C-alpha cells in the first residue's frame, strides 16, 4: 500500500496516512489535486485528504475535488492535532516576530497568536512552514506544525499544544482502492430543484427509514450562482436494503445524485495525538 498526501514530511496528512496504515509507503504531493492524480495514475494505491476540522470547519476544496474525480472514498481517519510553535535552535519565545503555517492551523491558533502579538503568514502546508524556516535559516521566525515536523527539519519546539481548543480534531477521507467489507458509513452528494419542500422531501427518504445522517452540508455549484450541492454522511453501508431504497426515493425528485463512497467509520478509541 502506498498513500499519497498533500504536504511535506511531518505534515498532519502524513500522520493520518500512517495512522490509517502504519507500515505503508507514503508519497508527499504539492497540492490536493496532485493527490488525486497520484491515485488515478497508479503512483499511489490510496490518497489521504483532510475534509474538516472540529475548530476550523470544512476544507471545501476537497469536497469539490471529490465531485470532479471518479475516485471513491474507502476509508476515514480522525487525528487529534497538537500544534507546536517551532523555530531555529536557540530561538526564544520573545524573539519570534512572524509565524508561518497553513491557513487552517493559523485559524486554529488565532487566540494564541493574537496574544503572542506576531505577524502571521499563510503557506501551503504546516510542515512546509517548518521547512521554510529551517531551509531559509530565518531568524525571528517560527512555524506552527507537528512535533514530527520539528524533528524532520531540525527545529526546536518552543511551545507545544498551542491550539485555542484542547479538542482539535481533523477528519480525513481515504480515497482509492476497494470498499472494505466492514463498511458502515456512506457519503453521497445530490442537487435539488429550487422548489418548496425539496430538502424536506430529500431528508424524509432517510428519516422514514430510521437512517441516521451524521453530516449535512450545502456547497455552491461553481459557475451556477445560487444553486447548491448537498453533501451527506450516512451511518449505513451502501448495499443495505434500507439505504438502497432511500437512494432510489431520493433519485425520483433530485436533479442528480452520486454515491462518493462507502467505508468504515473511524473509531475514536483508535485516535492518536500527534
């Protein structure tokens, strides 16, 4: 198994990949698009994509990419994220004037950074921020990234667990490969006509069959102003009879529907803090 992820070694996506499959090979990619391409071109068996954070919210770009590509969701990982402020060896907290990290990480540490009083600059990846500080030998600069990123790039951790909330969890999808036999969740996307009660009718297809929806989120359809897609996580596997019937009913009045994947939901007992 080879898992593609976005970012540098030490990125949280790499940690999620190794949490999903501890002995797998990993393939760092520059962008999320590159992760999909690596799977589609068979340079990786699977890809690992962050989808939402318990503090920062949804990574909308990756939901768009799931619609754009014919690659199914086949797994899920939840990672407890601990952000570390890290800098060149010998740097003291009062020396730090600018902090580099991914926009999501900066948002998750917003209160801490405000109290620190530093300038912030967004970069493409948390570990990429650590790489920037290390390779550029940037004095007075720090990065927000994982402890492993500090080890990879030879930085000192000045402060650990600086996120604003103790429970800072990122949820990842694994794409590619076959659906597992023990799948118990399904993610779908659908579009509805703009008519009274259309969303009520859509949700009733599941409610009348006692099927739980663990997430519902709308997303604008690009290029079609004020039209929306609805993404839904369902606590059932795709081939369960009740879900199959619900999807059939939904298809009778939705403009279109698509199953993005069926997979094993992550069990919090398996979680790890990185």
